[in-house]
């Protein structure tokens, strides 16, 4: 009997100890590759014909393609702040890049909300939240949100200047190309940390302006005929270098036999730059809150978990990555810390189990139009004026604060142009405003949006004195 009890105790000890260690060994690595300003159709797997991304396409087809993956904002810094903090823009105040009062003051009808340019150290970043689960994290490349990555929980933080490239994409002395250099640094990080679970946040500066690419690749595209608005050879060559980078990262994981247990996600921070590319059939590009400015090319590759050749049409948003990574890492949600995203791990496993009803955006500032380029924006002066947006089911509603606040709000909604409503299922190009036709749907989305603004205490632009007197 004693012997039996002894072995029972031994078994208990075994089961208590080993599941933990087995779990630890199985914690997946997370490789998140963030491209800067890459448009929705800038890759082969999203339909690009002129641009060439064979390696990205191969991995996308070996995993799950997301057709409705959104960035939290239409430009760089706010999307990054949401991704890293797990929160919508009103909670951290990073609404835009630099100043929110872009353009000329006489063209702005409201005083925009002052922008915050860094993630506060009070926020718990995804790297900080993964640390207790044994993760080592690296932020390699563009950071753009203030305090250094090292102060925000990343063990390794390496920005462009740290690799000797102050401006542009080339090292002026050695000729080294930034995309290649960041890739090499990422490869080193993977090799050095192969034994631990790691989170690699590789944030390329490509394909952001200045458009600078390697000459021999550019030459190849110069000889190729463009397809529609995809025809800029240097831009295509930048994309080709990104493709090479993704191939190298994947090759390294294969070589180290880490691929099976690593989730690799490919994503972009906002729409493509209107001067160099376009997102057709989507409307608009970087800086606009039409689909072209916020819908991103995305795939997730993880042979052990994600079924190859799958597509997910569920709308997701960049603040979803934080709770997703916590879940797949077996990490706890930080105490007393609000996360605005949803865990998309069930989607990756092929289940349609997201309970969320709606996704929101809030942009209380101004972004000036690109010189000589007004195509598809709402007005010729700005890519966007202050706007709040809700996506619910197939529907999307944009509420423009100038008209809402100064031209009669809800009372005059049928004539003041304050609200646009689109059915993205039938009108992905947002050309047919149904504000005055689908009145019930409009009211439902508008109520939800106003309620959300109130709940999250979204700061609203203020009325200038002159406007106030005029009205
Ligand atoms: Ca960007």
C-alpha cells in the first residue's frame, strides 16, 4: 500500500511538473513583420500583377490570408501605438504623426485635438505583457512612438540610426540597403534566441518614402509594363526587397527547425502612398479613412496550427494582435489594464468565433492632401479632416466632425453631408453613400458610434471662435 501511495505521489509530482515544462517548450515564437505604407493590393496574393512577391505569396498560400484586416489608423504612428499598447487611439492619444493641425489654418473649420507623439511609459506594451510568460522581445526597425523600445519591454531595440542609416534607405558610405540590414539584424536575433520563446517585431521602413531601391532590381521593373496604377519601377523594386526579406526570415526559421512552432504574421501599418501606388478596387490611400487608407494586406503562417490555403474574411484590426499573442503564448492579461482588441486565435484555428459586433476609429485631426493629388479623397485640400468611423457587419459609417458640429448635426443629417454610410459587401469602393436611403442602418451605426465615443471618452475637436460667431 505504501509503495502504491509512493508511486501515486511520484505520478502526481510528474503530472504537476511536466505539463508546465512541456508547455514552456512548446510556447510558439512570434514573428511579426510590419511593412510601412504597403497598400492592400501591393502583393501578389492580393492580386498585384506588376509587383512581384513570390516568397510572400508562397507563405500566404501556405497559411491563412485575411481579406479584411484593418490598421487602427490611416498613418504610421497611431497604428503602431495601438498595436503595441493593445488600445484604441483615444486611450493613448497618439492620433497621428507629429502635429494634428496639418494644412493651412484658414482651411480648418475646427481646432483639432492636440496629438501625443509617444506611448506613455504607464502603458503595458505587448512585450512587457509577454515577459512573464518567458518571452524575449526585439523591436527591429521603425519605432515611431517615443520612448525607446528598451523602455517599453523590448530587450533589443534597433532603429534605423542604430544600424548606421540616418536618412533614406541607403547607408551613404557603405551603400548598404536598409531592408537588408534590418533583415540581417532580425536573423541574428532569431539565431541568438532560438532556445527561448521569442517575439520579433520587425518593422521595416520600406515601402515608405523616399522611394529608393536597388538599381539592378529597379532595372528589371523598368523593362516590365505597368498594370493600371501599379507601374512605378522603384516602388516595385522596394517591394521585391521586402519579399526577399520575408524569404530570409522564413529560411532562417526553417534552418533552425523553428518554423513549425513559429507564427509568422505579415501586415502593414496603413494604406499605400497615393503618389506611387493605389488600392483599387478600394477607395483612397494613406491618410484617408476610406478602405484604401486602412485595409491592409495580411497573412498568418504557422504550419502546426493554421491550415494551408485558407482565407479569413472576418474584419480584424491591429489592436487584436496584443490579446492574440497573449493567448497563444499562455500569458496573462495584465491586471487592471484595458485591451480594446479581440483574440483572433480561434480564427487562426479555423473557427468563426469572434463575438465582437463592431470596430471603431477616431481621428480628431487634419492630414493635408499630397501635392497635385486629390484623387478619391473627400475634398481637394485634405486627405482627411476630423472623422470617426464604425465598421459593423457589412456596413461602415463615417462621421465627419466639421459638418456634424457646425452644420446642424443629426437634425440636418439628410442635407449637411456629415455622415456617409456604405455597404462594403456590395460597394467595397465606397462610391454609393446610403446615408439617406438606409436610414435605419444609419441610425443604428450612428448610435453605436456616438455611444462608443462617449464610453471611451474620445476627445472631440473644438469650435473656433470665428466659426462660432458665423453660425
Ligand atoms: Ca506608415
